C-alpha cells in the first residue's frame, strides 16, 4: 500500500476530474509511470499558464484521451519534475500532503512541501 509524505496511507487526490497515472484517483506510481505523477496539486491559473508555456497544456480538454481539461481549484497528480520546475520559477501550486506520494520526498524536502501545503 502506498504511503503519503506524512507517513500515513496515501489518500485520493481527485475523482472529479479523475486523476493519477493509473486514473484511480490517487498519486500512485509504478514502472510505467515515467513522469512520476507523485504530487497532488491544487491547480491555479498561474500554474496552468506556466505549464502550458512549458509545453504541457493541462487546461485544454482532450476528448480523445478522456481528459476534461483542468481549471483553477481542480486537484491533479502532477509529474514531480514539473512541480519542481514550477517551484523554481515561482509558480508551484499548493499541495495536498495526505494525497502526495512519499516518493516525492526524493525530489523535494518536507519543509518545502509543508510550506506549499493547503
């Protein structure tokens, strides 16, 4: 069973929209998840614009992929590398620590994640 960064059971990030690499609502990962979708982030307009500018448009619906497009306030399991990139650029979205996979601690320290906790 996956654990969160606080040491407890990994809680769901979002079922509406349905998130997670495995589309199970949780920030679970495995060998096929090359992007490491580990952090449960709360979308902001600033982050969505940043991500689009970085080549990953998360706000435009993609019906062929069953992707509804994200809006501010939505929770989404983000790739760890994208969150770190956004953090370094000053656009990192807030995190739901109970739904953020403990493996995220390999990329960001707990103090930083607590600073960005909702």
